[in-house]
C-alpha cells in the first residue's frame, strides 16, 4: 500500500467520523414517534392547560397523500401575542413521515412556511413564527401527551 492510498483511507475515515457518526447518534437518540390515534384536540387542550386562549379554529386538510383533515388555530396570550397553529391527521406512519419529509425538504418561501413541526401519534402539528413565546408553553404540554416509548 502506497502513502497515497493510506492518506485516502485516512481522509475517508475522518469524513465518516465527522458526518455519518453524528447522524447515526441522532437516529439512536431520537427514534421515530410511533403512529397511534390521538383523541380530542391536543392543541386546544394544551393551550387551555397553559392559559393560552384559542381565538379561532377552523377545519383544514393539507394537499398531501394520506392527510385526513385537521385544524387551523389562532392562539393568543394575555400580552396580546398571537400564534398560528395547524394540525393534520394522517392515515399511516408512512404517509405521516412522507409528509414530514416533503415539508422539511422545501426551502422557506418556496413551498415551506417558517415555523416548527411537532409530531404526536397520527398528527403533525405546525407552529408558525412565534415572537411572543407561546410555542414553549404549548409544546411542553403537547410533549406530555405523547405515548411513552
């Protein structure tokens, strides 16, 4: 084996350690959310538990395969801050995960809106931009609704 071959292998090993190992650790540390039917309206319940007011709610269905319908909420707090939240139920884990990948693959402004996604069972919940800190309060309650792994 020549010095050039050894150097090439060292570079390949270093690249694997830098890029692939952290990705593998993420997959191990954060396994996929299991698909189960979520009953009720978790966003409305979480908002009520934290003192956030539901200003309005309307039905919505995303134009994605497997989408079964959801809600668009406008939440508000006592300080006058508002937050738009969309929920969508999916018929299977595969369609839910494909929707997440589709949304995540888009560039902001080119089909993707700015915000945060949370997955709970069969629902994908999208929070819009939040200058008032409503997400942190509602998301904490929503995470408690997840089924323990």
